C-alpha cells in the first residue's frame, strides 16, 4: 500500500510541475520602434529568415467597426505589422502599407468633429490614424460604403482618401504589387 501512495505522490508532483510549465506567464509585448503608442508585438525567434533587403507591400482590409471606446483593432494591426518588422531588421522605408476600409468600419475613419456630432466624444482612432498617416500608410474608404452610411468626403479624418469602392481599391493596389494580408 505504501508503494501506491508513493507513486501517487510522484504522479501528482509531476502533474503539478507540468501544469506550471504549461501555464507559464506569457511573453512580454514590446512597443515601437516606429509607432510607440500602438502596434505592440512579441519578440519571436523566427525560423523564416527576413532578408536585410526585404521589401513588403501589404494591404489590410477592415470592415468591422470598433465595438469599444478604444481604437479599431484592425487599424492597430498595421502599426503592429510595421513595428514588428522594423524591430526585426526590415527597413521602415522598405515597408509600404495600405488600409482599405468598408462597411461600418467607415465610421472609425471620421474626423473628430464628424465623430463628435454622433457620439459626443472624439474619435478613439484619431491618434492611431495620425500615426499611420505620418508613417506613409495609404488609407482608403470604400465610396460605396460611405454613400450607404451617409459619410461625406469632408467628414473623413485628414489624410484618409475616398475610393470608388473597396473592390476598386484592392484591384488597383494589387496591380501596384500589394499583397492582401488575410488577418
């Protein structure tokens, strides 16, 4: 009977140690190096080598409006993409990003004044949009979505451009060599 008790104790100890390893604290996220306030990312030892001369042209597609009083997570993905690649040796000038917005996410591209008319507060995306535009991200709103939502070009955050449609923007950006990020 003592043998069973000892084995049970050993088994539970090993199980406890394994559980501790599985539930270890998550890695710490880093800010920057390009956009400090947005785009936090993890340091990863990647097996996929990033050549020093890597050039990236990527377009992101966002259709979901933020459900909170925080910035749109889809918009934040562009800051994260920029930060994590520059942090891992890709030159910022070799990264060209575009954002195509359609559907209700169009409301997240409003200027503070236009956003305030409907929500009695500034657009929570303003600071992020300013940083993206400052870092040469091209931002396009689907004109078809804008018309449906009643958004005028004058309502847009400064630097956001109106496209005929999201489909048109994607077609033109594809011809310019942009790949679509599926996330």
